[in-house]
């Protein structure tokens, strides 16, 4: 990565050339629009993103609230923002990942950052997700959505927006629920557990008889916005989103979520055109909080009063971000300040007695406090056939534990250089070099198990990702193609070592590399073919202490998607899609992963527009009712295992039939 320095100098020197406008081509990001229109199966954003971008995989946690990976990276290795608000989950076992706190029907677009190329957000080390929700309009608009599906899936949502020259308002609400899905062998979530755990030492993880057929989840959400025109080019933007989930079943975990309540707040003041050069000032205050108790209530283990236990966790993030945008002759300059404070607290208690599990420490996470302060800048310039973007961010972070464990201070520089070279009006080469850091979170530093074992490691160093991305993009009349390759060097990567009795998180050095391809071919005006491919490989530089496996966890094998689309009338489309995954043969067996079979599934979808105000869709996912698992069983999640058998997998849903209708006005 030493080449970053001379390339940066060349780029800066080249900024004094004459400008020629180039098309906007990003090596670092993919923007997905029409998220709400295309996510017809459920309101789960993780599923929608994994089906829309080859760089994104889904980690199956339940029937809803699933997690995402970007190029094999998850947790704090990637960041999630909703309208500029950084969102965090409260559950150390990822029952409430950040992307689960916003629903697809509320979303306008999603930008997926692929690599260390976003300097505006704290913690964008290997990737990130920037979610933009629907904006209020001056004209009166509205829509009502209805959804039905297998296993008694029900969804209803409504959005209305309107206003005048002074005030614009939007309100959006939804309610969604489902029974337990069944895999290709016809087994519900409860039946998958019973088949794995019956007669073993973990039989207590099976569901009680009265709960074996309970719903998989109930999820309600409300989003409201008000944009107030204060003066010419000045706007006050207020927003609030509430999510309320109850009784969410997490099949291969030892507990379920009694409820999961989150709130997202934002107050932003935006000023445009302050002068000919000072184009924009945006000051935002934001806050998000999550309340999440997970419990053994529905499991056989809670029949023993001593095992009727709950881990109740809460987290809150508040922050202020100031961004200033300038047009300086041929340059575009962004300068900003960013500060945030996150608190995270967890308590174990016995659900029957409401008392702590032990007379001593009953904390899972003890009032951990993370404070970050940063300054960032980004400079852009286009000239000739070349365009450049230079970004930098400097972070100072402190993490404190409310108990007796050590506090930590971190600081570091993130920087990137992105270049595009136009070979012609139709094709572009691009290259990106980037370095980004992320600090450990409170779980990795301080988490303590219910038997008072310190799982976290208070002495962890921050992780650094140094990455290079190369690619080619073609946009012609009949063909759209994007090919990207990447190589990522991870220093002090935070990894889980199951061979250790305590302090199971450790720093290692590793590398991840791979390639992604997405393409669309327009054979005729009516027929088009879409395809995508993703491949990644992760390796530790050295095996962990007490282990021999050098494979890095969470690295899904080669996966491909091909779809044929037939537009039989304007805005009406029939689609046949085939998704294929090779055998999962490279995996970290020392840390809970296992060999998984390859699989292929076929999906069918018909979207029909009756008129401009009414459309509906029908579809069948997993047409041939295949039994398969999408994600593996890395021990960084606390999953069910008997200690002698492999960790329990969560199979994907079997054949799923659905229909949706949208009425607009």
C-alpha cells in the first residue's frame, strides 16, 4: 500500500489541468433505487440488499431482522446510517442488527459503500450502508400497500405526504407478521431445533409445547417527517422513526427477543447557496436508541426456575455532524466535523424472581461509553479523461467501562484516493486505494457471559484495512456491465478464538480478496437478461493460538444469479431467476463453521401495472422447495451446539408464495 503516497501526489498535481466533465462512475459505491417497490417478499432490508447487490450476503438470524455482510465483513467492520443517523443494535448476538431498524417500504434509496471509501461516517472500515428514506413532497401523494404470503404472512402499510411552500409533511406506517417459515423439508423453526437438540445435552433449547406453533414475529413501524422552509434556501428538517417488534424467534440461538423497540431521531438545518463558492451548510443532531430483552421464556430450559433467564440490553447513540460544501473554481470540496457518544448496558436477571443471576456481577455489558470526535475532508476534480476524489478523516475515540475493566483510547487516520479514466463515452476504468480504521466495540472489549466469564478482551487494538479496488464499467445501448476486483489487507483484525477459555476476541492479521460482476443485456425492447457473480476468499496470516485452520470465517463461496425479464406491456414484467451457490469448502472449522452443500433455487415473479394508480405482483421463491443454508455458523454468534455435533444451522425458507398490491393517489 506504499503506492498510495506517489499516486496521491500525482493526483494532486493533476488537479491543475483543464476540466472536462465525466459521467459519475463510482469504484466505491453502488446505489440501489426503488427498494420499496422491489422488496416484495417482506420488509426485511437485509434480504432486499442481498438480492440487489453481488457484494452483499445475508446472515440468517430469524424470519425477520436478518443481518448483512459486505464482502464477508459484518458487525462494526461496516457502518449503517439512516438519513445521516448512525444506527447501532443493542444485542451482542445480533438479534437486532442496524439494518433491521428501518423497513423497506420507508426507503427511497440505499448506497452500498464497498471498501474503505467513506470519510463522512465513523467506522466505515470495510464497507457501509447509507439509507435514504422517502422525502416529504409539496403535492399531496399517498400509497397503500398490502402483502400476503405463505405461512400466514401479512403486511399492510400506508404513506401520505403533502404540504405547501412553507411546510412539507410525510407520515408512513406499517404492520407485518408471520408464522414460522418452513424449510424445504417442511420443518418449522421449532421443528428444526427439535430435530437437532432432542436427546442431546442441549435439549433445553427446544421450544415448550405451548410455544411450538407461535408466530415468528410481529413488527410495527411509524416514520414521520416535517421539512420547514425557514427562509430562501434554508430548511429545518425533522424526522422520527419508531420500530416495535415483539416475540421474535431466533431458532438456532439459545434465547428469543421478547421485544425489540427502537427510536431514530434527527434534527437538521440545511442552507444552500450561501455564496457563489459556499454551496451548502448542513448541521445535524441525531439520536437512536434500542431496548432489547432476550429470554429463555419460550424454551424448555425455563421450566427450571434457575434457568428462566433474561439478558436485557439497551444502547443509545447521539451525535452531531457538520458538513460544509464548496465549489472552488474547478474543485468540489467537502469539510466536516463529526462527534458521537454511544452508551451500551446489559443486565442478566432471573425472569421468575426478577433478581440478578448472581450475588456478584450480573452485567453482560457494564455501562460502556464510546465517545468519538473526528474531522474529515473530501476533494473532487474532473479533467480530461480523468477524474479524482481524495478523502481523509482523523478520529479520536475513547471507550470506558462502567466497572473495573480498563478504558481505552484510540486515534487514527483514514484516507482514500479514487480515480476514473474514460476510455470512451461508453466505458470507464476505475481504481481506488483506501485505508480506514475501526475501534473495538464494547462487546469485543467487555462482554461477560451469564456464568461470569469475561468473553471480551479489554486490551484489543483497533483494526486497519488497507485496500485496493480495480474495475471496468461499460454502458452501451444494449449492454450494461460492471466488473470489480479487490484486495484487502487487515491489520489487527478482531477475531473470535473459540479455543480460549476467556478473552476470546483477539487481534490477528489477515487478507480478503475477490471479484464481483453485474451485467444487464437488452436483447430486445421487451427481453433483457440480468446476471451477477461474487467470489471472495479470506485467509489469516497465521493460525490462531491452539488452532491450525487459516481460513477466515464468513467468506461465502462463489455465487451467481441470472434472470430473464420479459416486459409484456409497459411497466409490467415477468421474471425467471436462478440463484446458484457452490459448495462451502473453505471455512473456519476451528471456530464453529462447517462444510455446506452447494445449492440452486429458482424464483418466479410477475409485476403488473393496472394503471398509474394500481399495481400488483405475485411470485414464488424457491420454486422446487430446496433445503439449503445461506449462512454459516461462526462462533462469534452464540448458537446452539451440543459440544459434540456441529453447530445448529438455520435453513432458508422452502417454497414461498406471495402477492402484493400497491394503490397510489
